[in-house]
C-alpha cells in the first residue's frame, strides 16, 4: 500500500471516530447586568434534544428525548441524574412537608385559611397547569428598528401584556440553534426549577416559542420595579461537541435524590432563590456569595480543540 493510501485510510478512520464522539451543536453565552452594575452570565450548549445550562456554581443538563435531567454542583463536587418526573415528585413532597411545619407554627386563627391557600398552590405545582387566561394576554410585536449584533442582523420586538411593554427584544433569524429543541418540553422541565413569574408565563406562550424556534434573542431589556435588567449575547457559534459534555464529570460523587433536593432548597447553606427583583427565566441555581457579584465575569470560551 502506498503512503498516500495509508494516509487516506488513516484519515477515514479519524473521520469515522470523530463522527461517533462529536456532534455539531451550538454555544450561546449570555451576560446580564442590572441597574446597580451587578453582572451574571450563563452558557447554553445545544445539540439535538439536549440542552446544557451552565452557571459558575451549577450546571443543569436536560435530555429531552429521554426525559432525564442531570444536576452538577462543582462547589460540592457532586452530581445527580434521574427522571425529571421523579425529581418533581420528591421535590413537591419535600415542599409540602415544609409547608405543613410552617402552617402549624402559625396563629390558630390564620392556620386553616393559609393551609387551604398553600395546599392550592401545591396542587397547581403538582399538576403543572398554567393560567390560560393570562397566557392569552401576552403578545409579541415586531418593530421597524433593526441593528447588527455580533455580526448578525436583528430586529427589535416588544413583549407586551395587554398594552404594557415588559421587555424589549432584539432577535436574529440568521441562525436557529433551537430548531431541534422541543421548547414545550424544555419549558415543562424547567418549570420545576424556576419560580412562577410574569416572565416565565410569557416564555410559555406560543408566540414566544415560535419566535425562539426560528432565531436567537441577542439582546433583551427587561423592565423591573428596580430598573432595567439587560441581557446581551456575547458569544454565539456553531461548534463540535463531545458526547461526554452532556454527562457529569466522572470524578464527581453521585448523590441521592434527598441530598440534591436539600441543595436545591438551600438546606446546605447555598442560596438558591433569586432576589425579589430578578424576573429572569432560569433554573433556581446557587448564586455567588454577597459582595462577589459586581465583578464582571470573564468571557466564557470553549475552544474547539477542547470540545472536539
């Protein structure tokens, strides 16, 4: 066999190997800032029906096809993987137990009234139903304003509830990272990890999902009682992604469902509840300690040589 034939065979083997170990996907890095100069960031990795949402302190991995969620906590070097339905069942049971304790500590005159109200909230969470009358009040309006962000043409949209604008959005349709993702299913899985807000309800509307399925929000200005929160995409590219990128690190300790629920609910000393003014749609993730949020995070990069 000639040298050329040997090289050709070797390249063929390498291509076949890479086709099994890597797939094409998308990397999106978002930076958020509020009126006080507090920064946060998150990276989304999308490949087929798998989505990885990465923050500095936690990572959520959703396998929509298998209905499996993986939670990774680098601070504790632990991870958990399992059925989203099972996690929801145990999480709600834990919340229910805490509510029962809280109700019993209330004055007797308030106990029954609050018990009924809280039980109703638990039942709504259990069923996962949404107020359809509220859903119908949202609309997305296209404007004539255009801009170029990260080299992509964008158009400005307005997210409204009734006649009130609650968010301004700059969307590009030049790329479609979410085209392969079941946004309805992703929304359903993420509702377990996000507190109910006006914005989370808006993200469940058909108009919103149609907008995202065909593009990317490159910039957002969200009005809150304490001023605007601004999100900007600082990195957007198609890249090869290793299969193990949707798995927890091998050296992390695998924990049981009780321990992961304790972490989620903050019983291990980690704050998991967003601040009152935070209206962002995201999982309830551990946040940095007070005093560390004013530093701008470094730009998240995933060099191709590390992911290929």
